[in-house]
C-alpha cells in the first residue's frame, strides 16, 4: 500500500492531486500547528494573466493546530464563488464545470478550515476519478512526535505494510534509515508541472487546480495529472 501525508491545503495545485492519484491512502495532516501566510487558507488563481491570492479569512490563536482554525466569515464560500465567476467566466470550460463547482462550494460551510479543505479535496478527487481513501492524522494517537517520527507513527497506525510517498523536497530533511528501521519503504515523487491553455500567451504554473478545471474541464485535468509525476 502506498500512503501519502500532507496538510489539508485550500483548493491546492495540480502537484497535490498528482500525489493523491498515486496513493492508496492519503492522510490529511490536520493536527500540526497552523502558520500564517501558507497554503492552508489561500491559493493563487489567474486574474487576467496575473497570479492573485484567493484567501479564506480565518481566526486562530498562536499555536493552534490546523483543525482548530476557523473561518472568520461564515459566508466565505459564497464570496469565493463570486470571485471565481468573475475571474473565470470567459474560460473555455466554465459552462461545463460551473454547476459542479457551485454545488461543491455549497457544501463547504464547515466549522473549521481543515474540514472544509478536506471536503473540497475529496469531492474534486472524486470528480477527477482518483481512487484513493482519505484519513485524518487526528484520528491517530501520535502524541507530540515531530518531523519523521510523527510521519512514521501515522504510517504505523494505518495498520498495513506501507510505502510512504514523499515529495521530492523531503529528501533534504528526512532520514531514510528511520523509515527503513520502521519497515517503511520511503519513495519520492518527482512532479513535472504540465502546461495547458490559459487565456493569455504566458503560462502561469502553480495555480489552484480550479484554474485547470475552468480552462480545460475535469476529464482533461485528470489526464494531465495522470502523466505529470514519476516515483522513485
């Protein structure tokens, strides 16, 4: 079984879903400390050829875990829908995907940002045809373990022989020997960002998956994800 672990980001980029596509189980790391100005409550979108942040306003106290962070405005899904309609109404696949995204955002009125992000990711994954089961790190008793030890504790709690699919950047700080001693096969993903048609001549990489879905639809986005990552 291949497992991947990542914080529950908001409407994340294609690389996030490429990892989901190659995992049997994906664990949302929802009980680590929230840090301001990251991808938990914001993501970049295309606004007339310029990368702009789409941000969920949140309220939290320093040191709070992600699953304790709450939206500061309960009506943020409606606000984001209005923004997305303004930004992407002229996108090629807008008419195709707008009804689905409107319904998806209608389900995001949740008490904490971790849950709303998880719902969004799971529903989009299903629309992309990704066959992966999802868990939350907060389900498991891993205590105050940090870094590699926390990841290993989560993987052990999954209860089956596991390969851990890490991002390529993890090679800079992860200790392969720790994983080996725990009986876990450590593998690294190498994501190559695909290009697709946007409404301007220069391609903007790293945007929310919503950009690709609006521009080329769910099916073609799924095809891009399928061919965008190798695993070593």
